[in-house]
């Protein structure tokens, strides 16, 4: 029985030697993980997670920046389309002013003649066409003076106290193009 015990002990001795090798004390033994390898794997995992989070943040920021770019570009495109003919319309305002002056100069006795009706038809067609393109006239006579949309040419004394600070005459009409001012109204203000 003692031999068996001795053999068993020797077998157990070899097992403990193999176990000692498997404890990762020798870094040159192939195929055995060392204890500090698990620590580096955890560090690698943490580094990868940090890098992944950084890349996600960069992606989200880039996506938001691109989305803002698309919105800004669409808004600018709409504004460009709305004001595409702005220069042409602004140059036509002097023609429109001349039409208004010409209508005021037509003698009343000529009213109803075919020539005058034809002229007024052309003037009305010009106004209608410009209105369809987004032109809108400022109606400011009798309103309070507003420096944001009016240009005061002069002030004149008024007998009625209710007219103080109000527009009493319009020298040149102001216009909006798609709700943006393209020409300020030149006005006379009561004082």
C-alpha cells in the first residue's frame, strides 16, 4: 500500500509541477495565458470603447453639421428664387413711378377716350404683372412715421394735432418684394 501511496504522491507531484507551469510564471511557455494578459485585454477593450465613443461623437456632429448645411442651402435657394428678378423689378420701379405721374397729368376731359383707356390698360397690366412677381406697394399716408420703412425728406407744421408724427405726404412710394423692403418710402412728416 505504501507503493501505491508513493506512486500516487509522485503522480500528484507531477500534476502540481504541471499546475505550477500553468500558473503563468514562465512567460516563454507557448500557449499559456499570463495573468497580466487579462489586464491588457481589459485595457484594450476600454481603449476600443473610448475610441468607438469618440467616433460616434464625430459622426453625430458631422451628421448634424451636414443637416444644418442642407437646411441653410434650401433656405438660401428659396430666397434666391423669390428675389431672382429683384434687379429687374427695382429698375422697373422708376417706370411705374412715371406711369403714376402720367395718370395724374391726364386732363379729366380726356377721360373715357379710347387712347386714354388704352394707356391706362397698359399701366394696369404693368402693375398687375409686377404684383404677380411679389411686388407690393407701401400704403403709408396717414400712418405714424417708422424709420424702418420710411425715409423722412422733411417735416412740415400741421394745424391738426392728430397729424403730428404722422405721414402727411408721400413723395416717392415704397415697395416690398416678397415681404422684403426693396425701396423705402420718401415721405413728409407733420410736426
